[in-house]
C-alpha cells in the first residue's frame, strides 16, 4: 500500500521514539509511506510488515529503488546483512505494525474531522458505503472513506493518512478476527461517533462464543472521545456488554428502533425493493431485504444526529447501489444473484430473504458454498441454514464444499420433492455444477450464488454469465 506522507525524518523519529534527539546533520522530508518495496521510491518511508512473508526481507529491494530510510524491528537478523551506510538508514522500533499505527494516530490528531467508525459481524461495509454515498455531497476533497475492505491494522492507517486540513468527515470501517483488534483500531482512529451494525457468528471459530464477539465489537468504544455517541439497533444482542463499556468510557448510546415515524417507516414491500417514508417523504428504496432497511435506518439516524441536510439525503436514496459482488443481479440465460463476496450465517439468511423478495412468483434456486471461520460450530450453523428452508420455500438447492452438505441434508427434510444436490469442493465440481444447472434448472430461473470468500463462488457466476441461449 502507498499514500502521501509529508513528514520530516526527525518528526518520524520523535513520534516513534519520543526520547530521541534530533539529527542535526540532516533532516530529510518524506513524500509517501509504503508497505510494498515494489512501490517504494527515493521519497518513501518504507514500513516492512511481518505476515505470511516478512517485509524485512524486502528492505534491500526498497533501498535499491532509492529509499533513504525505513522502519526496522530492533535486533532483526536482516540488519546483519546490511553495510554500515544502509544500517544508518534504519529507524529502529519494537514493532513495525504498531509503529505504523502510531504514525497514523499522530496524523489523525493533527486534524479535526468528524470521524465515524463502523464495525459489526455483517453489514459494516454496506453501512460504510451508504454513509459515503450520502456524504459525497460535501465533495471528495472534504470526505475520506475506507476504500474497498481496508479495515485492518494496515488498511486503517492508510485511510487516516489521507486526512488533511480540508477533511470535514472521515468514515472508517473497522474489521477483526480476534479479541483486542478493534480496540487497537479504535485507539488509532479515536472516533467521535461509532456504529455497531450487528453481533453475529462471523469469526466465532477464533472467539469461541457470541458473548466474546459482543465483547470484541464493543471494543470500538475504547478509543472514543468523552461524550462520543455509539449507534446500535434496539434488537442488538448483549446490549448490557455495550452499556457497561459506554458507561466506563463516558460515551452515549443511541438505540435505534425499527420504526420511527420521524425518520423511517416501510410503506410497501415490493419485488424491486421498498416504498419508504423517510423524514415524512415517500421515496423508493431499490435495495432488497429487511437487512438493507436496518442498515439504512442506522445511517439515517447518524446523518440526522449530525444535522446533515434532509433534502440532500432524500435526493440520493434512489441512486444507491450495492457494493461489488454484494447482491448484484446479472441477467443472461438465468437471472443470477451474485452475492459471492463473503458469507456468514447471518448474511446467508439475509441474502435468502432478499432473493425470495426478488423472485416473487418466479422459480428461485440457490447455489450455496461453505461458510468459513465457524470452527467447531460449523455443522450447527450450516444445519441452521438448512432449517431456514422449512418456512422459506425455493425450487431447489445446490451446495458446494465440505460443510455445506449439512445445509442440503437439512433442506431435504422439509423439501422431499425438490431438487437438491451436493458437490464436493474441487476444480472439476465447477464444471459439474454448471452442467447440473443446465440439465435440471429451467432457463430464466433465478439463481442465488453465495459462499465464503475462500470458496471463490465467482467461478460459478462467471461460468453462468458465459452461457449462451
């Protein structure tokens, strides 16, 4: 990753090692900060990070590209390989990732934008995109928003580095896999307003229980400023966990009700979305599913809190579109609902709900892949998805992977006469699934395709898009 970074060498050293003294002989000024040696140049501060590969192994590559200074973990073996002139270019730190966060936090505190942080087991990216959609009216030079899914301890700093004296609002998405991750992100970002979209089973493999997940999500309050505001749904589980943290941090909780005549009510549910009343005005909402209404409700309440002009909100509701690979409708021989970005039990149920709304009286089939990161709970949650079809009838189900077989096994209990087929996860299975669809599913049917990111379900949607009548 690479972004602008206008700091002097002495400033960087002072931020990372407060007890250091200035270098009186030279004070170099950086123009950018990078984590990839491929993007490094003579004006870069190179930050080597340790992951699957150790970024320290690429310091020499950065130096070869002209980089004059770099962060380096103290006593790292790579230092022994450098000649003395290159060793002198090292800014030694205890941890390079932590140091990246320190630099980002220093930069964030130099400016005074309203910073809104968003987390949740599901819905956080859509909520972030929704906020960004409405706030775009203030102009791109005044708005910073997390790009793509850059929501971790690497991505967040690079979002914060984009803040400058013109920035009025910054919207940051915070993701996690383990306890204390959101706490660290919140400490770096120091949000004025936080939003918790949901508490669900995503990452339960690592966290062990829904209660622990609630603890992890509530960590977003950790870095919040006194008298900040956190927005949550009234039906959010483990509210007491959040209330205790809010009291400790002197943060106010705004509990959002599903129906509020002053802000949002559903007038009519349709195959194309909803007719809503927003701020007492009727508007079309062209996004499917009750979950989309929950996300919109959160965003409208945040915008109302910061006194964002209602006329600007109303003028933009109809033009919002789902983020890439999130419930995108692609029409060909079949109408394919491409929801392949990722999946957890809650988002799977939400996607099925939206698909049923879209299909109306048309034939609806589902092609569902494994949901990952469920650990020892995987069978339980896959079986739970199969149970959803007891009350939500579809014409047929295809499952793909290892544990998705439990969805099929449960589905067939309630739909004995419906099409149901399971395929193991293999390259050959993609062609087999495509052939099975062509042989057993009528043309013009609606197909929902969804699974976890690692299942690469887009292989199926891409193959379907290449079919010809």
